[in-house]
């Protein structure tokens, strides 16, 4: 079963506008972490933002914010004031396995974002 | 810190040859992960280690794949014999154990092409 679901294979956004990338997750753990990574065309994986399952406030990092809705099991990434350099692949990830005492990161299939000038 | 270091960055090999990918995690990190990225299957977790001990290798596709972590600063992923379908980008990542409440840091990846 898919643990991390990203339903938008590709998206377009106009420069300077905000965009929301969707992510839903599936876990029975009470403790978990949610992450977003950016992968530009150069290929590296860049960490953007983190949200813990016990955090009550949505995480923010500069122009990135994570819209965490625990009951709906969603962790959407919001990018405000899009820039051309935001064009990349974006991955949602979850850390799981706390009940076993170790943990691992599971990734979604990604959303390719294209920012239009 | 220099970050997670992978070598080589690119590898082209012939089918049937042995391939060894190398990874140096960030100093002090106690988790190390090997991922494979392809267009068809996305980012797959192959195996991960905690304190140099393999925890879960259920993602390793076949017996042709093996991974070791002889010490805290070095890990290898070996494919023997290699096949064209092994062509992919292989990432190594490390993280500091805080119950999963911290991000994984990725290396630059090794792009493997098997011809």
C-alpha cells in the first residue's frame, strides 16, 4: 500500500504566485515526521522543511510552509512568491518505524513544478 | 562538514561486471540509507543501517545486490553481476538518530549505467 501519495505529477505556476503541492500519508504510528525535499534538474536532493507529528503549529521556512492537517493525514507544501529557481521535482517523505525502535524514510512519487515567467 | 560523500559520481560498466558504490556519511550520524531512483519506480529504499548494523534490507531487489558498513564512516553497495536494468541513480543518505524527527542528508548520487 502506498504510504505517501502525491497526486499531482506535474504543476505549473506563474512567477510570484503561491502554489500548493499536495501530499497525503498513511501510518498507524502516533509518532512520525513529515518532510519535503526539492530535486532540481542537477539531481541533488535538498531538504526544505520538516513537521513532527506532535507539532501543533505548521512549520515554516522562509517561503516554504507546511500545511499539516493531522486528522486528514495531509502535509501539503505551500511555496509563496514562486521564483523561476523553484522549478524542480518536489518529494514528500515520512519517517516511520518508531514502534520498532528504528526508523526509515519513505518517499512519494514526486510532483514536478514548473514556474512560468 | 562536507556532507554525505558518494563515489563515483558516474559509472558506466558492461553487463556482468561487478560494480561498487561508496558512501561516507556525515560524521556523527548513526543512520545510513541507500536509495535507488528510476523514472519508473521513483525513489526506493534499498537498505538502511543503524550504528553500522543492517536493519532492513527488504528493499534490495535481488541477491546480486549487497551492502556493507564496516565502520561508522564508510558504506558500500555492490552489484554483482550487473545488468542493464540496474541502471539508475543511487543515493546514499545519513541522519542523526533523534527518533526520526530530523531530516536525512543526501549525497550527490551515483549515476550508474550498465550497457
